[in-house]
C-alpha cells in the first residue's frame, strides 16, 4: 500500500472554464437570441412604419450577422460570470479551520491536504482551492514560507492565463463586429457608385438610389460600432472582476496559510 504521505495523487488541473459541449450550446443559444432580436426589431420597425435613418440603419440585413456575433459573445460572457459567482463559494468552505492567532506546523499541512482531497471534484477545481493546494504542495517538499508564496504566485499567473484564454473567442467577436460593419460600408458605397447614371434624364432617380445604398454604407458601421462599444465595456468589466477575484484568492492564501507557517528563525 502506498504511503499517503508520499502519495502522487493530485488535485484536478484541467483549465478553468466550461466544457466544450456547453460552450457550443451557449454559443448556439446566443446566436439564436441575437438573430431573433434582430428579426423582432425589424418586425417592429416595419409595423410602425418608421422611416428615420436610424430605424432603417438598424434593420439593414447585414446587421443580422452583427447581432448574431453579439449574442454569442454575451452568452460566453454570461457563462464566465456565472463561473466567477461559483468561485466565490470557496470562501464559504472551511479549508483550514484556524483562527487569526494560530500558527501552522509541518504536520498540519498533511491534514490540510487530506481535507482538500476529501472535497467534491467541483470544489477541488475552484481557484482558491487550487492556490492553496499549490502552497501545500510546495510546503510538503520544502517547509519555507518563501517557497510557498512563490508557488501561490506562479499558480495564480497560470490560472490568470487560463482565464484570459477562455475569453479569446469573445475578444475575436469584439473585433469581428466592427469588421462586419465595415464590410457593409464597402458594399453600400460600391452599390451607390454603381447606381450612378450620367444620363441627365435619369440623374434624379440615380441620386435617390445612391442615397438609399448609402444607408447601408453608414448604417451598418454605426450599428456595428455601437454593439462593439457595449461588448467591449462588458468584456473589460468581466476581466476586472476576474483580476479582483484572483487577487482576493491570492491574498487569502497568503494571510491564512503562508504568513502563518511556523518556521524556526534562520531556517526560511
């Protein structure tokens, strides 16, 4: 039987985030909601008979793709935000069970590792639990507060990189939405130029057609930029919340474990 003190069993290290199948489901749901939102707006505008430039700009068919991309991004951000709410659950778990005056001895670290391994799989995947696990892993091999602190910092950087990677698709969509608008601009300007007619008898009709095509040229860009501004604000808020939580979890590990490690003078 393997000695539990030297067991090679480790906590889960799969990347932070949601499963691939759930991500695909969320993307499909977001795309559906985005598309239906565009169709609903189009229906309402046509039923109201509004002929303003803004109304006609919003319901341009090219904006259908922008709304779909926006819906996918919002769905991904919502899932990321829900994950962050779940991470807060870790602070309610009694991971160490010590008061502010207690110092931690080397033998205590083994008990804490066993306690972490007794948690459910979903709880073991929490960021706070992973950071504490890294500190305990380091302490097992070398009882040093400096080494434990460094292990926490390195693991925090890795977790932050994994969290950022989960938002790669959202960042691409935030860039893609304005690009869709610019494509509409190119199409609209091309159609406007193509509809010009040098025949004096048809100039009035030609100008009216060109102006209509320019609705596409500028309307799609306006809608795309507006959606992109909203999306980028939400992205930055989610990233700020991620950074705040990771700093909070790192600080917790430092205050409640690293700074409470009892190391005889001259041995750290």
